[in-house]
C-alpha cells in the first residue's frame, strides 16, 4: 500500500509541476527525481509480484489420490 500511495503522490507532483511557477531548472530537477522514484517503485512492485507468483507456484503442487495396489488387495 505504501508503494501505491507514493506512486500516486509522485504522479500528482508530475501533473502539477507545470502549473507551480517554478524556474525551469527546478522543474527539470523535480522531474528527474520523480522519474527515478517511479522507476524504483516500479522495480519494487515487480519484485513483490514476482515473489508472490513464485510462492503461489510452490503452493499449487499436483495432488494424486493413492489407490491400493493390486498385490495388496490379493494378499489381504
């Protein structure tokens, strides 16, 4: 949830940036910093999703029902 909130706030800053009346050099710096933040958050979200996918694959093992062997039935 923290990553989603930070991504939304960073996106809002990028949307409002042209209307803030900042000097061009400041706008460029804020834009670069926001881009780096978005890249980092996207990478972290990817790693979390990959970890969840791997955990889900480990949980879904194939289940086969055991059936009695013919020799066990004959010997009983």
